[in-house]
C-alpha cells in the first residue's frame, strides 16, 4: 500500500515548524489554569462577588475541560485534528474578548467556560496530529516530541502566576482573559500555515459528513457529561449535602455503560477499556498521582499563607521548587524508552513528600519546605511525561485523540477531588492538624499508586 501524498506543510516531517505548532496550543490550558489564581481576589472586589462564588472561575474550567477534552479528542479522531485545533483557537480568541465588553462576574465566568472549551481541543488535537504525522511518514513518533508536550505545560504552569500578576497589577483583571486573543491568533496562523491538511491523513475518517455525525455518538457524550457533571458538582461541595446528585450520577453511569456497549461507534469504548487493562490502569495511576499532587498544591499553599505567615508571592515562589524538580525530571526521561522504573519513582515520591508534610510546622526551615514541595515535582515530572507516552502506545491508533482527552479528564478529576477533600479537612481555615491529615492521605495515595505501578504487567512488558 503506497503512502499518501503529503501536504507541503508536512514536508519537514517532525521539524521545528511542526513542533512549534503542536506545542503552542496545549500550553494555553495550563497557563489559563494558573493565571486565574492571582486574579480571584481582584475579580471578587471589582464585581462585588463573594469568595465562595469566585471559586467557580476555577471549578468551571475544570468541569468544562473534563468533559470537553475526550469529546474534542473523539471529534479529532473522526473529522481531523487540524480542524478541531483551529475551531478551538477561534473559541479562545472569542472567549478572551468577553470581559473586555462585559466586565462582570458573569462575563468572567462565561469567558472561562468558552476559553475552557477552546483550550480543551488543543491537547487531544496535538496528540492526534503527532500520531497522524508518524503514520503519514511511516516513521516512529519521536519520544522527545511527546515529552515536549508535558515540558511545555510544566513551563507555562510556572509562568502563569507571574504573567497573571503582572497583567492584573498593570492592566487590570480583564487582561488575564484578553491576552488569550492575540496569543491564540498567532498560534492559529502557525497551525494554518505549518501543519498538514486533514485530507492528507492516512486514515481520513468517515466517508461522509452524515456518517461522521452518526459516528460521534452524541447520546454517549451527553450521558457522559451528565454523569461527570453531577458527580463533580457533588464532590466539589461535600458540605452542601446535595445527595440527590449521587443517584443521578449512578443512573447516568449505568446508562452510559449500557449505551456504549450497544453502540457501534462508542464515545467511550467500554469493551476496549475492559480488555485493555494497561490503559485503564494508566488512567487510575494519573488520578491517584495528581490527587496527591493537588492536595499539596492547594492545601500546602493555604497552610504556608494562613499558618506559616508567608505572603502570597512568597508562597508562590516556594511552589516553584515543584516546577524546577518537575522540569529536570521530565528532561531526564524525555528521550528514554524506560517506563516502569521512572513511573515507580513518581509513585514512591508521594510517600516521602507526604511524610515531610506530616512533620512540617511553622518553624520549619525554608530548605525543608523547598525539599518537601520539590519531591512532588518528581511525581509531576515523571508521571506527566511517561503516562502520556504509555497512553500513546496503549491506545488504539484510531482512538488516540479520545484516549488522550480521557487522560486529561483523569487529572482534572483528581484536582477536583483534592479540592473537595481540603474543604472539610481545613474547615474554617488551614491548620497544623489539617495539613497533617492531608499529608497522611497523600502517603496513602502514594502507597496505592506504587503498588499499582509495580504490579502492572503492561509496564513490565515495556521494560
């Protein structure tokens, strides 16, 4: 079978233009996730909104992204990743302008939702573009390119609070949204000019638009959204006691399983996940690792400010130790084919990190605090790069977009679960006893994640 002709934009294979185009878009999601942290108080003050309401600017993006990323991945698999990428960037451009004309909390929330939808398309589209290019050129996918997706996300996560602080201080809170418009416009031009057209895909998708729409499994997407939204809304505010959401989530889950098992083109391929235990365990490993990570990120940061007496900018600088360790670890494994040992190290690192949290107190030295948060960088650096590589290997090539989107869902659900745990543990405010309780939970997550990694036969096969 002959290889199809390649669009001129693909001429350089995995060259600098291709790499820059696929790495730039996925960086928009993490930078927006972290920029908002420094703007919550200014937005609340400017719009007369309570702190309990402004937190939905954070939770709203997580919920939208959790649902949208696998959906966008599915659409990319069927209709082509470049189209999905471009539509997502257009949404980001529009979302960034909303607070410029509607300077209210509702305007900010709507902007976050639209930006969340737009940025959710970038990661699964990028993974699918990389997979398509490898098949188009009949070449193996460069491990360094896959690692680059994680490294760029780590870097922009660190830049987010700094950039957000500068924008809020000098230009106003609206600019943490507005800045997305020119950024997305530049990336959109890069994608148009430098990435190969979807028509050159080796697997070009459905034969007709009608067939493609049927293949989307829209009922499956809707039921998945109902299930995940109801579960996350309940978990986000356990103290509210909205217990009626539990049966809604359970019924939706049962309906999702029944529907997807009967669907010829399922949105969530239940049979594939049941038979592909390695992929399912990878999602679970991501959930466990990032729940532990976010317990530290959200909980420990509050403790640093409320109990240890550090200012917001000082607490943020201490957290940079996590990013520094993560970047070093991600660079170490960027070009390696080893999987099991680094993933084991990622899981194990949660245990000493949690134990250091158990013994932390207001008089702990700065070196102690930097080491504590740095250990979590080992988890983040190894887990983000290697789990992504494992998913790329384990997922069926025709479902790589959906599979990569689900991996981000696992991470974001972990963030929401961590937030829901911190609320009741801290109660009226952060405390020594509260941070120590969170620490033991982190240790438990580390032990379970370590066992899951060490005993995973799929990882032993990749040694």
